C-alpha cells in the first residue's frame, strides 16, 4: 500500500466457452411446437363425410386418394386436379399395379351422379378396387370395404 492507493483485485477473465443451455432450451421449445402442429397439417382438405358403419378395408399399402368437395372440385391427394389429369394418374397407377386401391372421399353434398362418374372413370382406367372413405358413427374417419 502506497500513499492512500488501494490495491485492486484482478478482474475476472472473460469466459471463452459458449453457453449451450439457452440454445438447448430454444431447440426443445421448437421441437414441442413441431410435435404439436405436425398432425394438424396432415390434411388441409375439409370434407363433410357421410356417416356409415361397416367393416374396415384390408390395409393395402398401394392406393390412390381421390376426393370431391361440396363444390364438385376434384382432388388427387390434397392437390386440385381435373378429370383428364385424374384419368392419366389412374392409368399410370393401374399400369404399375392393377391391384391399386382407389380411396374415394366425397362430401355428403356431392350428387350421386358425380360419384358414379368417378367410379366409371377409375374402372375405365383399369382400377377396379374402389373403397369409400366415410366418417364412422363417432365421427372418426373409417373406410368400409
């Protein structure tokens, strides 16, 4: 100690390591958000399916998902399509595997004639296995065979 001057302690050295805890916290929050929202994004097409009871279809892994909404718009999977494109896709699917199943979802407001027209189109393309997707008695989607 010299002439009224206090000794100063050395300042701590800066930490050169990256703190991983906040990064891991943010990552886990994002993971939870994706886990919660993933099932909500699976099908954006909303249809009012008719209610029916019946047996479940055989779980055929090869299928062609065709939907018709209340306005009569055709969808292949979740993408809008035309009759011509649908016929081409059905012919290609029949060429790959004639046992391909067509899973037809039609809104309850769709006229029977439109559904019959689609069935005829699928049969002309070479696909004879057609399953109708309906909402079960409790409102759960089911596919009777």
